C-alpha cells in the first residue's frame, strides 16, 4: 500500500508545519455560515493542502465531496457532482458537506466548456462550505480568485519533515539511520509526500535504511537551479560547477538570468562589478550563438558565467533569498495585463454591440477617463471585477474596496419584463449607447 495514503494525517493536529494556515482553516470552519467566503489553499505540491482539507473535515465531522478539476471540469460534470451537493443537506443528517475542488488552477483550458463559470455559480449559491486547492494562484481565473480567501502553504523545512519520517519508520517497524532521514528530508525540498515516497522506495526489501540506500534510490535525480546557485556562492570546485550547470538541463541564457538576479545580494560593490562583467561577456557569446547557430559557444558562455560569478563571490555564500529573475516577473505582469486588456475589449465592446477595433481606437481612452472619475458607477454598469477595475484606475486597493462594497450591497430588483415601462428617451428599447449614464460621472 502507498505509504502516503496509509499515513495521511487524520486530524489537523497531526499535520506538520504551516501552523498559521491551519489555525486560519480551523477558525474558518468553526465560524462558518452560508455567508462565509470559500477558502483558496495554494502552495507547491506536497505541502499538505489536500491532507489539511480532509483533516479539517474529519475534525468537524463533515462529509467530503471532492471534484478533481483537472479531470472532471465540464459544466455538466461540475454541476452534477459539486452543484447538487452544494445546495443539499448531508446524508448523515444535520452535518455539513465540504465541497473540495482540487487543481482549480487547471481551468483555463476548459473555459469554453463552462468549467470556471460553473464553479463561480456554485460559489455564489452554495449553502455548504467550499475549499479550492491550487498549486499556482496566478493560474486561477481572477473572477474565481476574488471570491475566495487565500490560505498559503509554504514548503516545509527539513527539520520539520524528519519527525514525520520517524513516525512512519516506527509504524512500519523499520530501522533507519538518522543521517539517512536527514538526507531524505533535504532531498525532498519541502515536499512531505516526496519524502515519504523516497523512504518507501529506499526501504523495499530492507529492514535497515542507510544513507547509501537513499543515494541509490535517487541516482537519476537531477540537480536544480537552486543547487547550482548555492554551489556557485559557496565556492564549490570548478569541475563540480561545470557539471551541475549542464546537469540541471536549463539553457545557458536561463542560468544567466537566474545569476543576474542574485548578483545584487553580493555585499561588496567590487565583487558585483566583477560578476556583472563575467555575465556581460557570457551574454555576448550567447548572442553570437543564436545569430550564427554555432552552439559550441554555449560551453564557453556557461564557463564564463558560472566560474566568473563564483570567482567574484569568493566562496562567502549568498545572504538572501534566491528568487526567480525580476525580468520574468515583469514579463509575467505584462502578459497578464495584455490578457486582461483583451478580455476587457471583448467584454465591453460586445455589450455595446461594437467591434473591438472601433472601441479600442475611439472609445477606450475616454471610457478610462470616466471610470477614473466615477469608478463605482462604471464598475456596476460594466460588471467589472477587481482586476478589471484596477486596470482602469491603476489603484488595486481602491478597486478591491469598491468591488467588496458592490458585492455586499443589496441587489437591484429586476422589473417584470411584461410590465410596461415608460421611457423618456427617444432611442429604441434594444439600443445601447456607450455613453449611457455618463452624465452621472
């Protein structure tokens, strides 16, 4: 039997790490009402998101209705599995049912089949608690994310994983060297599930697990970019650095960008200057490589950047958090802005029965000015969410407050369609105008 499932924590108190997130979940469950917002659990795989949801349900004596959004995400299936459950009572009587939607960040590909829209509808009318689980919060559609309260799960430190491994060893009657457990915990990089899987793989056919068993069970595992950067700043041997730079499988230009992001962490200005000079020379070789398609130059570029930065760092280590290159974040923001702009153009021009090009060239700028002056009026008129309103106002905090105010205000009563309505304007009843309501601004 899979040890991950066999030893999945049954109660919240059995989980390790992320204490603040677990307390937030427990408080949410204790005070839950139909007006409570769903939770959005996010974090890298193996940090305990799904286990914590099941443990919470166990503690609260709730049934669990799980929907794996990556496998079953058409509107019909979501409605059949989660929709009915969200509005009906528990089979056991007075207890509640926890609607658990896993991998909710994999909904983009099914947007045309109504998956995201169906889940949003469920969130709006549900009378049962709902938890969504994602690895990447940025992969969740904004209109879905804005209706949930986020709960972040961080990668666990190795010292927090070791006690759980000891518990599994004790339950299985398995002897394991302390150093072997430490090796597994370090290699798992914060992923408890991966750590338990490594322990099970190393224990096959053995009563004693030693460090050499861990290495043999992981001989095909590659180094990561984090291993390479750490080795560069700690002053590892040149041969080891060159081997790691090819072992990680990333292209040299990717490695260069990661190193570029770490150089500001060097405290010595002269060291930073030397490191930048090495990267500049390597970048020149990479440019020649792509222009002339002469890929033998890659090896020289890798040697220049890796050994040059290592020489500048002088083995003093890195004092700061290794993060993705800043340019990647800017590129990601730019892509999101373009995608948001495209959605807005389609949404607003469609509601005005106008082609997107005409709206973009003639009306987008004046509309932006009006929205900046009266954001609440136009957020209601155009049914904007937080991201869409912030696109026009350039103030996310203000946009978030306005959307919350609109969401909490009583809904407008819809008039009976058969009841005659006296009209004071001369436009046909079905005609829309871009400037409807602009006089209120």
